[in-house]
């Protein structure tokens, strides 16, 4: 029997390591998650039901039985491309009118 070890998720965030354990950090990140066949999805935040990035912006992922080839073509990427997209999006994640960068500054007491 062969034992395999593989990464299935990457977290891309602007939150510095010294405050990354803050309870709010998980909602301000972008995750890149393996989706099979060497392809990856880009998601806002962590956990199931997180919005998925596609060529037209954020949206919700359909059930597996409803994902068409056309949908996959605009929502699945190579790992290299998915990480590139996630790095572009991470500073811009916006919740309650604040970007991730603004949320970090607010938490640190900066203006």
C-alpha cells in the first residue's frame, strides 16, 4: 500500500501572522481548494458554502450534479492560476464596507 500526502487547500490572506488567530481572520481570507482532476477553485473565506470566484466575479457554486462544462471552464483553474487570482483578491475582500486591509488596520488601531 502506498501512502500519499497532498495539500488540498491554501489560505491566502493579508492578515499578519501575529493576528491570524483572530476570530475574524477566517472571513477575510481567500482559499484555494482542490476540486479534482488537477483543478482548483477560489473561495472567499473558509468553510462550506463560501462564495466561489468565476470570470464574472463572486457567486455561489451549484450542486455537483448541476455543474456544467461551461461553468467549470470559468470557475476551475490550474493551481498556479488559482493562487495568482487569490493573491489579487485577498487585499480586496470586502465585508461590512471594509476591505481586508482596512479591517487589519482597524484591528491594530490604525486609521
